[in-house]
C-alpha cells in the first residue's frame, strides 16, 4: 500500500514506535511549572533574538542540561551538521536561519511546520509542501516521532533545517507502511512557520 500521512508522523500503536519512552520534560509537568515555563520562554526568545547565532540543540542545551555547544554564526545557508543530542542520533543542518528577533517555541507550544520526508537514498515518502498543507502539532507531547520533538524545539520561527534521524528516534524496527522500512534512518527538511504559546 502507498504511504499516506493525512496526519503525518503520528505515533503507531504502542510498542512499535516507543514514543512513550521520551524523557520527562521539566517544563511540561503541571501548572506548578508555570513560572519555569515563563523562564524557559524568555530564554528561547532571547536566544532566537541573537541574530540566529545559535543553531540546533545548542539553543536548548543549557535549559535541558545538555552539554552546551560552541556558538556559531548562522546568517547564511550552512553545510555543517550539528549533533543535537550529542550522540549522533539526531543531526541538524541549517538551511535558512531565522530572521533577527524571531521567537522560538518551548515544549507544550503548538507549532506549525512545512516538511519533506525522505530516506537516506533520497526517496521521498511524504511532503506537506506537495499537499500545500502545513502540519500542526503540540511540541514535546509524543504526538510525533521523538526526533521531531527533539529537533523542532531547537528552531526559531522562519528557520529551515534538515534533520537526519536515527531509527530509534523515528519508526524503529517496525517501520511505517511500505514506504519506510524497518530500522530506517530518515531525513526531514523542516521549516518552522509559526507557533502558538500554550500554558499548562
């Protein structure tokens, strides 16, 4: 059967994608975290406002306790890949930097993106651009594959990047339909169009 994602990247039945194993998010626990969420949002805004100086996981590194990376300019298209999680399973290549002053989402926000998904050999399996239909989901809630939750949170509005996602952060051993085989590494060209702030 042809691979069709009317609601792309939604989790498959429990036990196949293992999306429920995502690490707890410190800003998504309950209303008791509201002050911290405001602090995280302020950090995200400040970092995105720094003329696009931070790319990939470096923008969230200090917030979520990951090893901070070296700041680098991202004014133009870059061929460099950044190791978002620090273990090689989620790589990010900046295509278009966000404009100076652009805000960025935190976990729990509703984000809207355009994307094109391909296998590593270039075979395309899905594209919101081809449908001319942006995709909206709630960040950090397991509504999409883990690689998306971990990757999109590093972006600022207007930014476009290509994420290379290891199988365990994508569709795992099960794959998805006929288009995505088991243990497939995936590439997604993602553009963060907009986001809506949500408070728990």
